[in-house]
């Protein structure tokens, strides 16, 4: 690990520089210069990709000194004959936010959907490799996909509440999984979930109004409440704020910050600023390969890879 | 250099484009006008011909219910025709010729005796009293009173007395009844509540309506659940392979098969092979459900396909199993589309004639008191077919009236489809 200065080995001075550079990233100015200074010494992207393909443990097993909730090794995903994900190995820590970034079509959403086997519903999709949730291979048959999805909740890009009441939206998961013994307990779960999703105060007087009648941001928080209601360990978020206005986005980001105290969160985002704001670690995907993974500050301020740097500074993507 | 948007060529081009827009609009309007005109013509001609059938000429007479003639012990053996004859002659006045008397008696329908008998059987306390009761006029006089047939046919030299009305003496007697204010034409409830009859003035659609209802009930109970189940399997569970492709192609082909073929299939299969009763609504319903099934399957599949994938993902994403996703989320959202498809399929089945004729569902049903799904029956379209074949003048207007009733039922069903669709869509 000592050879890889990406996780813990950040000296105070570097950190300060990083912070400075990151502010520039967020401001969107002067980034190119900062990035080009850092560019020398970074191996050619192709070479690195090769190394990953061979499964070089130094690269394939990123530093993860917290408890890793999900460990993936050599994941390949195919849609028919077309390969969408190439040999991705990524560790996802518990009680933290992992952001997956990358240009459109880079496979980050596909990878996210492997983590709760949502790709199963696509007939032509085939997943190879090892994905372990707390050490148990989720594709081995040891975990039923139905139970897996209760443990690994998901929030989608477009808010998709059921065309039912707010209460029913949240109560549905606990009900089908038998998490509540009686009505009182179910009411309790609904209330706690809505509180955790910071929606309770806005909807407590109209729990039986249709969920589809809420605003976009409220709908997305309702979807988060619905995901929380099954008491998951992991929450996957596929661009959860891309359909929302800035104010609603800010509320969702605040919420993500709250939720990471108790959950392992994996978020796919197109917004670099969002990744920088909410995540603890960031993984950069490009053309189906995991290019780089590390603490968010380091990935944004001192990326090891030129491609990462080009992407976050807006040269492509 | 900038393009000159105001050049003559450019302006001419713009004019041509606007002219094309207007042309398109007018062609569309003309097409709609043509369709609406054809529909209006159909409805107007039906109403014009069928209108007289919605009223029925009746003659109000004083009937002396003498117990000697009524025979209260068994009224079926009573001399009802004699009671009617006495009552009629009392109003018309003495008629010398026996032949004329017999002809005058034909003003009253032959069914009147049974009508009067049933009325007295229902109210036995009337026996021994003199009652006022409006009895059915016979068909020619019914038509004559409504102005459908004239007293004299032809013009000038060729002008001759309408033989349907018996003789001028009879018409004179009928006129006398009219002058006394005894003839009236109230709304014809019998059209809806009477069973079929050989006498047009007595024939009604009750048997056909009950038969159609039972047939559609059987059809619905079979094709609705089976159609939805088949569609759910094909759309949600079946693997996509050659076998399911083959099934899909065949379902689409079945939807296009002429209905008479289904009738032949029903005749061979249900009547020939299984030995089911002829003319029964059960068999009619089975045949129609074969015909409706592909329609419902196709409608259900497209309704299921139209459910946004986000709802499926939402359900699966919180750990719903496949069948929970389908039953709890996809099906309720697809329901308006499914119901619309089903009702339109049922409406088509309601109007279907050929398959019912082939299995003999054009039975003559003069009594509707015990109609079951295994008893011989008739249906609205086959009733129309039978009546259209009858020579009596009264059946001409009744045929049109029956078509109007059938169209009315179709309208109600389609309105129900729209209502259900809107009701369910609002909930979503």
C-alpha cells in the first residue's frame, strides 16, 4: 500500500494544495493548468488498462482501509456479444459514499446495476467475475436476488414512485418482505423512513395522497424513503439528481451526507461537482474500464491517470 | 452573404407550403364529413324505418268477465276469443253478415286473447266484473293506424283496396273505433319485455337480449381471464425463442380469421365432438370466446408493453419478485388498456351473427321464463336476421328497431370502456 499514495498517505501540504485545486475544479477555472502540471509521470492509459486486464493486484485492489462492504473482482459484463465492462475490480467501503464518474456509455451505470443484479432483467446481459456483499458471492445462488435487492436498495435517475399513495409507496417494500408484524409497526417504518429521507414534515398530513402528485425533488426523496424502508445495507443511486432543479439537488445531496452515517452508498453521477461534494471516494470509468479509484480529493486534485485528469477538467466526456 | 428571405421565389415557396397545409386540412375534413355522413345516413334510415315499432296500437274495450266464459278453475280453458268478440261488436255495433263479423274480429290481434287471459290470471279478483283493458291491434291495423300502410294502393285506374285490411267494411268499423277514441298508440314496452312471436305486434326482444347477455357472460368469463393470463405469460415470463415467436404470429393470425370459421370450428368441436346442446348460450359463448381471445391477448400485451419500465425497475429494485411486480404494479397500470381492449372485443362479439347461426343460436323462443345457458336461445344479431327474413310488415320496422337496440347496447359498452379508462387513468 505504501507504494500507492492515494488513500492515506496524503501529507498536510499536499492536502492543502489539493483543496486549493479542488476549489478551482468546482469554480471551473484554471483547472487545465493545474492538471497539466500534474500530468508528467502518469503512465499511458493503454498501459494501465493492460495492467488491469491482467489483474495486477496493486491496481486491481484499491486501498480500502475501512470495512469494505462490497468487493468486486474481475467483473466483465456483456450485452450479447458486446462487452460493456472490462475486468473491473473495485472495493466499496461501508458508511461512506463512493461516486462512479465517467463519460456517457462508460459502463458506470451497468456496473452499478450489477451490484443488486438489476441486470438480470435484461435477457442478453451476462455478468462474469466475483461480486461479494460482506463476503458472499451475490451471483452464486447463496443469496436470492429478491432478498439481495432488499439489502441493496436502489434509487433511479428519474423519480419513479409507484402510482399509489405516499404511504403505500414506502410501505410496499416492508410489506412484501414481511418486515412489520402489524399495522402500527408498519406505520412506524413508514414514518422513520420518511423522516430519514427528510420528507416527513412535508407529507405527514397527506400520506394517502398519490405519490406521483409530489414535486420532482419530493418524488426522488420519496423513492429514497422507499429504498430505506426495507432496511438495506447498501443504497445504489443512479444519477439521483439529474432530473432535478438545483434546490432539489442540494436537498438530495444533504440527504446523502446524512445517510452515509448508516449506509454504504454508491452513486453514479454526471456532475463532477456533485461527485466532489458528496463522495468520499471516486472511481473513474472510461470505455468500460475502471481507470482510477481513490479518495475523492486525490482523484480530483492529483489524479494518477491523464484520462482522469482530462475528463475532470472537461477535455472530453 | 445572407439568404434573401423576401425574394419572389422564397415567397412563392412559402405560399405553396401554406396552400399544401390548407389542402391537407380540407382533405381531412372531407374524409371526416364522409364518415359522419355515412353514419348519419345509417342512423336516420334506421330511425325512420324503426320508429313505428317503438309504439304499438291498442284498442281499449270493455270486457265482461262472465265466470261461465272465464272458467275460473282453469282459465286456460276459458273462451277468451268469445269475450273479446262480444266486447268488440259492442263498440262496432251490429254487423249482419257473418263473414264481415269474422273479418272485423281480425282487427284485434290473435295474441290479445292470451294477453287478456294472462292479465286476468294475474288478478283473479277481476272475474265476474266488467273491465276496461287495451288489447293489441292486429299487425295490419297497427300499421294502418301509424300510417305505414295505406287503405288504397296505386293511382287512378289501378287503384285498389289494400287486401291486408280485409274489406272496406272492416276499415269502416276500425274508423268507428278511432272516432270513439278507443284506439291509441302508447310506447311499445313489449318490444323490450316480450319474447319472440309469430305475430309481429306481440314479438319482442326479451329473449334475444337475455340470450345475448348469457352468451356474452360465458364469453367474458372465459376469454377475459384466459386472455389476460396468456398475455401476461407471453409478455412477462415466456423466453423469447422461436416457439414463442410462432405462438405470437399465430395469435395475430387468429385475430384476423373470419368469424364464420370460428362458427364452423364450434359446430365441429363443441356440438360434434363434445356433444354439447345445440343453440345453447354456453356453446355460443365458447365460440365467441375463441374469437375474442386473440383480441384480448393482443390488447393486453400492448397495454403491458406500454407500462413504463421505470415502474418495473422500481418494483424489482426494492425486492419485489417477478409475479409481485406484475400483479401489484404492472397490471394495475395496464388495466385501463386491458379493459378497453376487452370491452371492444366483447362489443364485436355482441354483434357477431355468422358463428351463432352455425351453431343454431337463432332458435324461436316464445317463452323466456326459463332460459339457462344450456337451453336453446337466440341472440340480438340472430334475432335481427330472423326478423329481417319475415314477410309481415310489422317485422320490417321491428328489424330496424332491433338494430337500433343493438347499436344502443354497443354504444353503452363503448361508453363504459371510455368511462373505465378515464376512471383508472385518473387514479394513476
